C-alpha cells in the first residue's frame, strides 16, 4: 500500500451529516434493546441454521394449529411480529456492517499513514541527534519516553 494514500479530512458539514444520519438511525428504533454480554450469549438465537425452523412454525404450523400454541411464550401474532422485525432488520444490519468495515479500514489507513510519518520523523530526529544537530536531543528524549518498556526487555537480574 502506498504511503499517504488518503491525505484528506472530512469537512465540518460531512462530520455533521454523519452525526445526523447516526442520530436518525437511533431515533427510528426507539424500542431498541441493549443486552449485556451475558445476555447476548445466553439468549436463544435464530441464527442461519434455525431460521427455517422458526419460519415454518410461525408462518405455517402455529397459525394452522392454534390449539398447540401454549401461550407461555406469547401468541402467534406476537411471534409473527417478532419475526417480521427480525427480517426487517436483516438488510440494514448487513449494510451497516459493511459501512462500519469501510469506516474502520479508512481509519486504519489514516492512522497507519500518520504513524508511518511519525516513525520516519523520529528515526530522522535520532540520526540528526547522533550527528549533533542542535535541538534534536530534546525531540528524541521527549518522543523516546513514549517507547519506554516496549520491545524486547532484558531478563530480570537474579540475586
């Protein structure tokens, strides 16, 4: 990947538009649920392999066999509503996942370019300090503190 591929920033209008779009997404699901980590893993999930089972029950068998609906898990109508919402959310979730991937990739490239520039600057400052260029020792000392404790460490001394 070439260095400095992006060299661009968002305009204030673009930042505001993105924020407004996110606000609109949130506002359109006022009933949204926020699960804990435990709830996310403990709740039964439709997942791809269970979706045909759920669809057969809710779309076919339960409406045709109301005597078999116990009521403990809700009504056929409530289950159909839940399945409809599940289906309605599939497309936006897929699109949002793609958007998040693009945003993260773009952020990673921007960060990589900024880091590559900064490392090259630091390396040049170190070479300049070795050649006694005035002012570069202060730069190297300041930036060097950010790397303390990184990289291979010598083994601890044993008494």
